[in-house]
C-alpha cells in the first residue's frame, strides 16, 4: 500500500512536468543570481487589440472568391504592469497552442502565472518594454520574463504576431515582413495612448524592446539596424521594400524614446539569412544586450549571433553566452502537455541547460541592463562589469562573504557580482564600448 502511494505521487509529479513545473518560472529559485528575484510589486495583466490600418492582413482574407487580403493588421497585445494584488486575487493560467510536427494538429498547452488580470495599477509612470516572440510563437511562452519585469516597475507589452505555421515554407517570408512593422506600430500606438492619457502609468520617454529569435530580428531592425537592400529581407515582399536601407520609409520604423534593445538568439545574422550586413549593423546605436547559446543550430552562433555583436560597432553592447546552449532561451519550461512528443518538448527545453537556470540568469542580466540603460540606475553597472569574461575562470573572492548561500560582490578575477558560490558556471560575458 505504501509503495502504491509513492508510485501515485511520483506519477503526479511526472505528469506535472516535475516539481518546479507547479511554480511560475517568473519567480526565481534560491540558486538564482540576485537580480533575478521578483521586484517589489505585484503583477497585473490586461489584453487589448490594436489594428494597423496601413498593413493588409495576409492571413485573414475576405470572401473566398475575392482572394483579396482583408484590410488592416489585427494584433492582440498582452500588457503586464506593476500592480497592487489584493488578498484572494486569482493568478492567471495562460493557454495557447504551438505548431506540432506535421501532420499532427497544433499542440495546446497551459502555463501557470502569478499575474492577476485587472489588478489595480500602482501609482507612477514606468518604462515601457515591447516584447516580440519567435516564429510561430506566443507571449504565453515568455511569461518567465514578462511577469518578472513587471514586478520590477516596467509596463511590458507582448505582441501576438499570429505567424503562419513554421512548417509552411511557402509562407516563411511573412515574418520577415511583419516583425519590424508590427513592433514599430505597437510601440508607437501605445506611446500615443500614453501621451493622450489613455494608457496611464507609462513614461513615453523611457522605452525598451526585447525580442527572441524572429522577434530579435524585428527588434534589432526597429532599434536602428538598417535592412540590406540586397539581403534576404529584400525578398520578404513589396510592402517591406520602402523600409530597406536607403528606402523612402527606412526611418519610419524607429521608436521614439527607445533607450535599449535586448535580443535572445536573434535571427538575421547568419545561416543564410543575413538581414542587415556589416553596414546595416553599424547603423545601430541603441545600447544592446545579445544573449545566445554557442551551439545554436537554428540561427547560428559564430556566423550568426556573434556576428551581430561584433558588427554593431556603434552601439555600447554586451554578449552573454551559455556555453553548449542551444536556441530555445526565450521560452518557458515545457508545460505538461508539451512533454509527450520530442518536437513539442523542443519548442521549450534545451538539451544541456535546465530552464530554471537559463531563465534566472537571463532575468538577472536583463534586469541589470534595463535598469542601467532605461532607468539610469548606476548601481546596476557592477553587475554588467567583469574583468574575467569566462565565468569558469573566476574564483570566489579571498575576502568574500562567508556562508554556503553567500553572494559574490565581484571584483578583479572574482566570481561575477550577484552570483552564489559555484553557480556562475558555463557562461561568458563580453562587453564592447561604442565606437566614435
């Protein structure tokens, strides 16, 4: 009887995706670096729909006989914000779906969150962060970051880009066209609402953009990287042509008040998809944080992500590398419903790194980066500064704090600032100042 009870408990844990699956990934564990922990605020959530009348919607067509694209690009947007969460407030459970391996139907999933829909916003004006997901992705798969940032005093708006199925090669050009246009439109629309007073709590002078994978391509483009007229993006369609470098609308993609851009495993640097080229990346002047795994076989590392970091010479920039890490850095841990098929699991999980580790480390560095460059918090600079870019080469400070759970204060050759003893392993952090 006792054995059967333990087997039942073990089965329940496995079905839930393991013990950590019951806890939202936005809440970091005790082994996380210090800035990964939640901020002082509760988190509220609201959802809106924006329509870009300048973009035809290629996915929602009119009558079958017309073959004409419906007018306007409809973009749902989820907005997380600093809130006062009262006792009894019910945290949201996110639900969505992702394409599964053909010919299977899309795989539906749910993710437990900590945000409370409609919770009262805290007073004050907060920086706006626009988040763009990966190809065929969804904001429901990035709540590890959106909720975490909102707790720290950011209003975070994540776009539902409504991509075609990633397996449909005939429609692969659509995200190349849509990403920069969607991000720029949503940012400008929300900033207009902030100026008009219909989106309270947003400081329109402090804006950041964060993108994962295809969202990274779009984020870098709106941040100032000029699209190469001879590159892959030039073939995305006639609608994008005016926005290529030197085009009549090339500057229309820019976002007023943009202070920083962070990208995770960004597309566009290599593997046959060179969106900007050296000249276009040299146009980028916005402070930049690039995060990648050096075994990323989707967008490439040496000939992809690292190229972006090296060629963005006029931006003050950082490169955070997960050694032996792959592409899926921008995603939540795999929900229980996505653990039965390897294709579904691989939307979320890395073969080497645990998701609780990658999420916490990114939360730490993204927080330091945004607080410093967007909020102007000088106390965050030491977390971005090290004289030892390879974490494995550091040592615990000779006069460092005692205790098993002590946190390193950093210093010459020391374990990176903010990390617990023995937990800054397998990482690289590079920095380059902007060229004149």
